[in-house]
């Protein structure tokens, strides 16, 4: 079997699994995802190890039992995030709106002054896939996107996200120009603030008291403007019953001309959201890697 044929078979099998997950009722889908996450926690997996390290770094004041409980539940929620994504991609705008009957404080459908953009900054907390798809159903929205290596799956995901009105901008210079154009048109822009950027495009700022390489894209896009910025996440409710938005309106500090002060403000807002539902945060991500020069990598143990 050639390598190309093997990749085609793998991609088709993965596509079949995604379609099966999309066909499950959401409650059963979440039950399956939770079980997968529990298995990933009890086995000696890399994700479970990273989650334990992150919780030790971020919550040293908590008891080991508390950190174990949050870590286990976080892995179960990450399993739900994995299995629910295909379901959400096929749900459509009306079903997505029905899943969130709770009015958002930022009111996605409200009119804004001409030229004023709305930045929706959603960390890897709760269901970020739902938050992006649901928000895009209320008006034009452009979000950064990193293409997947599997062409068939990548195409399926892009089409699904575009079905609710989202525009996907690649994480390149061209993508940055697309974000700037959407901002100038006064549209919605979706950003993920808690992924480690390249060193050249980020600065180190405290996150739960630890230095984390943090994006400076948001303050650069806001420079000299009066756009609205809302940090938010869609809390995943029990037993597949839906999602509830939790939001914090950002102040001018996220647009501070000093990139380190702006990055620190961004991390404080993300931290405030995470503290509301720490069990729904992605603790399995190496948020503190790379470390500042001269400091040890906390994951190298």
C-alpha cells in the first residue's frame, strides 16, 4: 500500500467517525466524549500529565484533591469538546440558537455605530466551537484559522463553519489583512487569546502568576480605535441541555500601547473567566511553553 493511499483511507475513516458523531443525540455525544476524557485522565497520557502540571502551577493554594477533581473533569470536558464538534458543525443556525436561550450581555444582534467592530475574544474554555458558530449566525464574522493537514477533513470543517456565516482567515499576513478589513467594516472578529504565538509576535505576561508567551494581535488591531471588546465563553451545561454565555466587557487596558501591559490585561481577563469554570478549561495545553529565556521548561520533568 502506498503512503498516499494509506492517507486517503485514514482520512475517509476519520470522516466516517466524524459523521457518526454528528448523528448522535447531543446528550449521548457528550456522554461518549466524557467517557473518552475520563480514560485519558486515568491512563498515563501526555495530556493528563500536562494538565496536572498546569493545575499545580496555577492553583498552588488548592489541595491536591481539588486539583485532581478539576483535572479529571477538565479532561472529560475536553472529550466532549472533541466529540461535540462534528455535531455542532452539522447543527445549523436555528438549532444553535435553540441551544443557547440565554441572552448575551453584549447582544450579538444589537446595532453598533458605523465602523465600530465587535471583538469576541474566546479562550479555550467551555465550548469555543459553539461560541464561534453561534456568534457567526448573527452577522458577518471573521476568525483566525489554522488549516488542518487532512484535506478532506479540513474542507468539511471549513464548509461547516462557513454555513453560519463565518469567514475563516488563515494565520498568515493575508489573514491579518482580512481581519483588518473586517474591523474597518465594523464587523465581528473572533480571536483565541490563549495560544502561544511565535516569539516574534508575542510577549511574556503573567497568567495565574506564571510567565506565558501572549499574543499582541488584539492590541495591534485596536490601536487608535474605539471598538468593543468582549471576553466570553460558552459554558457547557449538563446532559447535553445546551450552553450559557459568560462574558466580561474589556476596558481600554487591552489596547495599551505598551505590549506587555496589554498582554497582562488580556491574561487577567482570561484568568477571570477561567476561575468561573476551571473544570471546563483546556489544562492539557502547554500554555507555559516556551519559557522565558534562562528559565526551565515546566513540562520537561
